[in-house]
C-alpha cells in the first residue's frame, strides 16, 4: 500500500469515513453508535499518541537510541537479542524497529538477519 506525500493518517481515515457515509455503506446513526461504543479504545489510543508525541519532542527516543547503541557496542547480535528478549510482544514493532533503523542509518549497524 502506498501513501501519498503530505497525506496524514488522520486525513486518510477521515476521508475514508466520509466516503463510506456518502457511499451508503454505513449509516450516520450506525457510525455514531459505533463511535460511542468504542470511546474507551479511542481514548486509549489518543493518550498513547499524545504520550509518544511528547516523548518525541522531549528527545526521549533519541536518548534511548544512543543508549541502546552504546550497550550493543555496534554488535548486531546484541542489538537483535535485546530487541527480541524485551518481553513485550509489541516492542519489536513499536520501539525496536525505529531504533534499529536509526542505528543502521546513523552508525551503519547491520541486522544479523541480513548477514
């Protein structure tokens, strides 16, 4: 799936919702009922995104990236083993992948899977 430049996830999601309403695939009452029934999920993700944005602005991810690079001492095996043994099922996707990508771009650390 390709995403056009300058189209954020919010714009894409809102556009899809409007198209579904205009196309008659979902009625307005049904859509409002679904949104009302899932308010706790939307609140959770809103809080998660706000926390992530604040941490990014504060430089938390950059500090963590430098710390991980220091701990791994440019060893792809140590980097991958720490990522996989984190105990969090979402960690490889949510934190470790961007960290690994940043380390690869900045320091040239190569994943052990490609060696």
